[in-house]
């Protein structure tokens, strides 16, 4: 006959503790997770305090604890007001205390933003972009003057650069002039004697900018050791 092993008192206590364990899936959702569940419990406990004066003192203590747990909030302008706002949000606006700042309205805090309308206007030439096309059309509002002629030529040069950025191929000035005439509905016609920046000049400038913006990759340990060995060999010679 097999003997049954007696269950020790410590095993019973451990089993009892396991039964009382809380899982995150069983807990209430945190209203502001950045402050953690301890602050949430402190706020929930403060709501149940009947004495208003004591409740006010506890609220100040909780706000100070929130500032310590989330020090990054100090970088915000009027961060103390922000902490008090968070206190009321964590309490689901059930905490009645004397706040040094206006209490935020629940309807405003939980208000959903209005949907942003997606632009439906078409871009005639994608490589120029919507902003550039709008700028070109605005030229017609300017009075005729040497300054206007200079602006037109500058925009034409920018159009040529944008074209080459997308197509990486040569383009003659006549094509740019034609596009500008189309975008302005014939209001702007560049004379064929006008000369834009040369294609090679634009491509060279583009490559130079790419080199300036290029961030060199850090050398690997193998490459660093190789360079170190080469330097040591030179010293020996």
C-alpha cells in the first residue's frame, strides 16, 4: 500500500498565494499607463476618502509621486497643470478635490478628432509636385516686370532640376517651357532665347548634395584591426 505524502504548511501557503495572483488580463485597464498601476490604485483609494481636506492632501502627494515617476513631464511648459490634468483623467473625473488649476472637461478630453479630408486635386506632372504647380500658376497674378521675368526663369530652372531628379535623363529647355505654358494655361510663354541651367551642371550639383548628406558607415572591428596592423608595419619599417 502506497503511503500518501503529507502536504507541508509552506506548500499550502504557496498554493493559496497562487490562487490569489492577479493577471494583467484580469485587471482594469490603466487610464494612463505611463504612471503605472500603483498610481492608479492610489487615485482609486483617494476617491473613497470622505474627508475633503484629507483628500486634498492625498491628491497633492499623488501629484508629487507622478512627477517623480515620470520626470520627462517636467520638460513640458506648465507641467504641474499637466500633472493635475492627468490626475483627474486617471480618476475618470471622479476625484473631487480643490485643484490649483481649472479642471479639464471629460467631454473635451475624450473628444474624437474630426476626420481630415484627403486632397482630391490631381497633380498634372508628379515630378514637379503640387506646391510647385501652385506656385507656377500664381505667376499669372504678378504684374509684368523684370522681377517677374527673373522669378519665371528661377522656377523654370527648379522645374528642370525636379524633372532630372525623377527621370535621371537629359531634358531640353523646350520641354520645360511647354510644361510651364500648360500649367499656366498659356499665360506664361518663355522665349526660346532663354537658357536654363545645363543638364550636366544640375546633375553634378545633385551628386554633390548627395555626397554632403552621405553619412559614412562605422568601420567594422575587422577593418579597424587591419588598419592598426598596417600602421604597426609602417612603424617597423
